[in-house]
C-alpha cells in the first residue's frame, strides 16, 4: 500500500553575522547549552512572529493578537464618524461582552485610578483583522442601546451587548489562524490546533557572546569644543553563527482546519515555506542589518512522523580548513540525514530535495534544485499533488 504524505519538514542552515536577533529580558543574547557547548539561540516564538509577518503579506490576510480589542474597535467606529465618547463606550462594551474576563487600564499618571471604558481582556484575543469590522458592525446594530448605556468603570460592570454574538466573531478564523493555530480557552470552540511546529534555532557550533561598548557624540559639544567626553555610553551583546532551523507542517491538521480545499492548502503551505526561508527576526536591525539568506534549504515529505536533524549538531561542528562553519555544517547535515534515513528506512520518505549556495553534491539530502522556488514546487507536488488550473505554488 502506497504511503500518504503527512508531514512536510523544512531544514535550514543560515549564517548570520554580528547581530542579536532575539534578546532576553536583560537585552542579552539568548543562548542554550547543547552537547556541553554554549550555542546562540533564537526562540521559536521570535522567529515564528517574523515568519507570520512575511506570511501575512504573501497571502493578503492578517490576524490580530491583542488585549486591546476594544480600543481597536473604538478606532474603527471613529473612522465611521462616531463621536469619540460614544465610540470609546461602544469599544469597551464590545470587549467586555465576550466570555473573557476583563479589567480597566490604569491611569499612567495615577496608577490607583482606573480609566473608564479602556478595557483590557485578561487573555489576548487572536482574530482575523476582518473581525474588527464585524465587531464594529455589531456595535452599529446596537447603537441606540449603546447611546443609553453607562460607561464601564470597574471590572464587575456588565456589557449591554450580546455575549454570544461577540464570541461568535472571536471564533472566526482565516488562513493565518488555520496554519499557526490559536489558544483561546476562555471562549468555547475558539481554540485551533496549529498545523505548524517551529523549533528554536541554534548555532551548529559553539559560540561566544561579544560585548560591544559604544559611545555617542554630543554634536553641540563636538562643535563648541567646550568640554570633553561623550554624550552617552553603553554596551550591548551580540554574537555570530551558522544556525540550524527546523519546522514541519502537519498536512492532516491543516486539512482538518480548512476542510477539503486543496488549492487553499497548497497556497498556505507554499506561503509558509517561502516565509520560513525568507524571514529574519528584526531585533537591532538598524544597527546590524544582518539580512542574509539561507546557505541551504532541505525539504522532505514524510508519511508517518516528522524528523528534525538537530541531533546532527549535538557535537558542535568545527570550522573548516579555510575557516567558517557553513561548509562543515552542510556536510554534517547531509551525513546525518543519510544515516538517520538508513536507520529508519526510506519507505516513509515520499520526496527529498535541497537547494543551496553549496556547489558540491550532498547526496544524503536527495535531489538538488537550482532555486528555492523550484524546491518548494517539487515538495508541494509530492505532498499535495499537482495544482489544478489557476493554482500557484
């Protein structure tokens, strides 16, 4: 019996120059101790957000994650020429009407005071951007009631809007939510199991964190020369390295989320793969501009289970004879993939291919492709079948 495609796995090696793509609460480079060696790490949450921003651009859909949905509805109503006071009250009642508990924002000038009608939901809602207009339409439908309603001044105040209608909007989803999933336990049936799993990125080799001391010149002082010293001094952490990045799409979960829509599945999967390849977290981008492309992308279509190759780098790679870690990382990845697939057997692998800056053959990674787009198209054909007329990869 022929195996059916279930998982599309993406493996990326990417060299990043002097940067701090993902900082911790102390503005320090995130790290992880793996194989007894310190590695630079970029959290999956950080890179997933970067992916999602590119993904939304590609598919022309957006999703909104916020505790301030009421304020967003207020701005929508103001754009429809509602009076400010009424728009603020309506937005507050919209946010307070859902099954999610809420609180009032504190006055920044006096934290002991609460700001009337500035409602914050206790959990972040995650809805399609179009849901804002739907909530504003609901407020418009009940405008007369809202005009007579009281301002919300404490968390125990009740909304005059129907909870079931607001919750219905909060359950809505689009391609972004269908792919990445949604956790919203407070609203019944609003949760969506994500079809995508993204790993933390880590360097294939041991890294050191560099401490960069900097100073800023005061232009007036420099021009007048009436004193010495800098206008500001400080330091920041940075690192460099070749990262291994991994993600997988569960095609069965995606189909469960969107239904029997093969063209939509292909569009979302293609957009995700392209976004995964092209994305880069934007922390400190103005002072580092680390806008590299992957050294290598390897895609596999599997039938039974996903497979990460992160264990290939449990023993950190050494730099090549000419220096650098990219070449050594590519060689290690190919050897590990070949060994792992031999051990597991190849019946589970329905397609395997790669595209790279590398000129040498990497037989352990399957068929070589000239471009990332060609690689993606071939993987999509194996995972989802040939596109129907008009569908694009």
